[in-house]
């Protein structure tokens, strides 16, 4: 599996239509965030956009055009979508060597333990993209979401026990069997297991809200500076694991930390949570740039500065995502990189 910063052919998104995820006027607010994100992506690479039907395609095209987005850079796929979380149900690409042949791994998707049925249409998306791009598909026969894994492209993968060892995913597989399958189908040599995720993360604790590789040897991880914060202890536990972790050659990683923005909201989300997984770790690499979600003016500039320091060859593009994360996911959750 390539590191996310390796050059993409394009990006996959799914246009938001689920009024249960974003009820009332929240859906239109999220569409505005989508227009901004898509506007940045199409300047760097091709965009593949899933739209439920022709009516949704026309609505999306009109809103994007009004926002000044070059829609000629978008390939639309008319396919019924249960929701927008392309990171989790989309195709996960693998590549033979550096710059070699690519293929798709099509893992099973069950909406994070069958929390949000139906999810059958989303589970069809990897085959949809494979057919569109004429790319070979491998089927590992295991539930796994793209947001639950993170690789440095050099054989090291981060994940969490709270997700992949959760009985709502693969109850018949042991930890060793799960790890073995990840190594075999994603070309990994080493799996680093963190423990738990963020409060309000209905995925049970995806890694892309916790800890991400900035380069092959540097890991950015979220922390809380307030011992009374609901996420404080679990983030400290994960930090200690990362401090002890090594790469495939036994070398420790450089660990850099960022404080969590405010995660408590007024009222509750669709699943009744008082918290949302607002995290700077939910950024997304596009060709030559990083789309960085921002939420909290107390910490936003600190996050921007850290990314600029560690990714000097990338343009850091802050995107306000308070409306997006209300649906319990941010930029990385809605996107999936594509290769040719």
C-alpha cells in the first residue's frame, strides 16, 4: 500500500445526500464545505465523484459551478450512495514496487459494525471503481475500513485495537489472523497497534483521527492538554505506545504532538453523542498540498505551523470543517486516493 503522499491519479468523493447524517439546513452547509474541498482537489488531480442519480448530479454540478469549480475535471459516477464515507468503503490501492502495476483490495464494509444500515451500495464501490479504471481486484474476505489503517509506504502500518479487534467487525478472526491478512494483502511488515479512539467517534476509534505519518519516519499524534478532558487518558496511552515503536529497521520514529480542538458540541449528533471527532489528524494529502481541517482558533495556527514545518514541499490549505465534522467525520473520512 503506497503512502498517501505518493502521487495520486485522482481522488474519490461521494456527494452528501443523507439527511440523517446532516439533518435540516446542515446538509446545505456541508455542501458548501464540499465545494471548497473539491475546488482545491481539482487543481491538483482528477476527481471521481459519486452521485446518487442524475438529479443529484445536476444539483452538485450547479453548486460547484457557482462556487467557481472547474467541473470538467470531475468524472461523475451515478451510483446509489448510502453515505459519504469514501475512505472507509472505497477501494484501497496497492502497488507492485515503486511506480509499478496497481491493483485494488476490496475489503468488506459493514458500516462500523452494522451501525447504519443499509450499507450494501457503499460496499459495491471498490468494484465500481475497478470496472471504471479496468484494474485488478483482490478480495481479502475481511471487514476493514480505510480510516482504520495508516501506512508510511515502507512496510509499517498504524491501527487501533478498538476497531479491528472489535467483535462487530471480524468476530471469528484472532488478532494474529487479522494482522496476518493485513500484512499479506497490503504488503506490510509491521503493524503498530494503538488502543482506543476519540469520544464521539462512531467508528469505534479510527486511526485517522489519532495518529498519522507525515513522512516515513515522522508520526503526528493528537493529545489533550487537559487531564479532565474525556480523551486525555486514551491519547496519552497511545502516545506512550508510539514513543516505544520502531520502523522495520528497528529505528524509533520522530513523534510530534498537536492538541485536540474542542470536541464537545451543543446538543447531540445523530447517534446521540455530545462529542464529535474533531481532529487535525484527519488531513488529506493531494498532489503537492495538504488539505488540513481546522475547527478551533485557539489551536488552528499551531496546527498549520506544524504541518508547514514538517512538509515544506507541500502547500498547507486550511479548510474550516466544523460543519463537516458534525456528521462525525472530516476531510480524510470523505476522501480516498486513486492510482493508475
